[in-house]
C-alpha cells in the first residue's frame, strides 16, 4: 500500500475525529473562557488563576487505570468511556455560558474544573483507542492526522465562537460551541471496538502491572532512559516559546503584528509540518523521524536567538515583519514535525494491555517541562538577556537528542513494546 493509499483509509478518518474532539475542550478553556471572562469585566489576576485548571491534564495517569480495568455497558472498554465523556463535555460546555461571571464565579470555576477533568479523561480513552486501532506502521501518520485535527479544532473556540460573540449572547455561543462535540460522539457510535488485548482482571493489576511491565520489558536502565527522553526531547523547544509573545513585544512589534503574523505564519506551517511529518514517517520510520525532526526543532531555536541578536527595532517595516514571520514559521514547522514523531514514539512505547495507563503516564511526563521548567524562564531572561536565554534553550535541547542514541537508534526499526 502506498503512502497516499494509507492516508485515505477509514482508520485515518477516525484519527481526524479523535483529534478534533480532543482539541475542542482544551482550546475552549484556553481561548474562549478567558475572552468571555474579560469581556464581562473580570480582572486579569482572576483570569490568570484559571490556568490552574490544567491540573487534570498533568495528573490524568492517576485515574487512567480505571479506564483500563472497568468496561462500561453496551459500547465496550474504549468506546464506552469515550461516549460518556463526550456527552458529559457537551452538557457542561452548553451549561457553562448560562452563568454570570459577575455573580456565579464559584459555579464557573467548578464547571471549568469539571470540563478539564472530563476532557483529560476523554484524552485517556481516545489515546488508548487510537493506539489499539492503528498498526505499528500506521502510528506515525495516524498520530500526525490526530495532532493536526487537534490544532484545527482550536479555530472553533478561538475564532468562530469569538466572532459569534459579537452578534449573539454568550449563552448561545457556548451552546453552539458545545454542538461541535456531536461529530465525535457520532464517530464513537459508528466505529467498532478494537480488541488487541484483554483488560486487567483486577484494579490492582490495572494500577501495578502497567508500571511493572514497562520496567521489566527491557530492565530498569532502559526504562529510565525512555523516561528521561520523554522529559528532555522537547525541553528546549518548550522553554524557548514560553515567553514568545513578551519577546516579540520587547523587540518592538505591536500586538496587531503579532496576532496577524502568528495566526498565519504559525498555524499553517505547524499543520503542514505535521502532515508532512506523518507522511515521511511512513517511509523513514519513527526513529529516523525523531532524529531529523529533532534537528529542525533545534534549528528553530537558533531562529529566536538570531532575531534577539538584532536588538529592539525602532521602526517596524516589511523587512522586520518578514523576519518575525520566518522565525514564527520555522518554529511552528519544528513543533509540527517534532510533536507528531514524539507522540508516535509514545504510542509505540505503550503495551496494548495497558494502553490507557501507560499513554497517560507518558504524556503527563511530556507536560512536566511545560509546567515546571517554563516557570523559571522569566527569571532566566532577566538574568541573561534574550539572546543568551535562547542559546541556553539550544543547549537544553541537546540531552534529548543525545538520548536518541539509546532509545531510538537511527538504524533500528524494532518495536519498543509488544503488540
């Protein structure tokens, strides 16, 4: 089967729906809720505290064993949890806009937390379903399609819903946004349940065995190397973009410049990079993709250092905006390529019997640098300046690349987990 034949299959179409359904609630929390609160005159400090609702995404591995162990009636182990969370998300999103930020802030916080919990739980089920649906050969392309559909979903709460809010009440906007969960629910009803492994027989087995299997698969040393790789592979890239918008402002660009250029030069190279990355992985394999796409990630950090070295622009013209577009576009391409290879590696590393728990654990580890290391970026920039900070990010990207020698050797194509 050719690459193009693999692209146009039912399994790849399912990945479109899993990605879109997974991304919609997250971008609603990050884009639509802050805009809603701000237009209702909520202060920025309160809005900033809403970042704490990311908690379920970082700690979802704690309850993922329940999704491996328990099977809901009717739809099966994966589809049952998918449907339950999707219906729950639709109802919570539709209800959220009915509250008033001036008088019902406690209820809004509660519903946003519930939304984040349901969204993180849906991600556990969708990730497990996708891993069991795709063959090892299809992991690269399938995860690329999932990641790109995930990003495209952000256009609904981040663009369409905001436009509708100029013409409709917020309660109606949230109901319309909630209806975009329906395609994912319809997909869940129409697809079949994958049966690649039997569920754990006890809750203890569901909690203990995923970690025991991972550690004993190739021994402690191999397990620790993989965990270190998950922590470090995207550390430099994640840190360099943590303060991207303040950096652009310090360079002299206006908020309009940043908004227009970031929207066009950032989104589409990321999507194109993700699709090309998925197609290339079919040809070259996940290991080589991690090497090649990792190099693009590192080079994109040099782009930030190059722009910072020019200092503050006193006058912003076509040349300066072009330079900003190049830097943003290169970084977005690196993120698009690196993320699809990284997610494919995570999927390949999971054991089919414990897909939900292991996938949730690995993606939680992937989020740790974004949560903790990025907290120090402001202090580092003030201490060393933008140019040296970005060069430090390049240095911090090196350990993840060096670990590839052990966890994903260039010439090795064998699986990391049994299938």
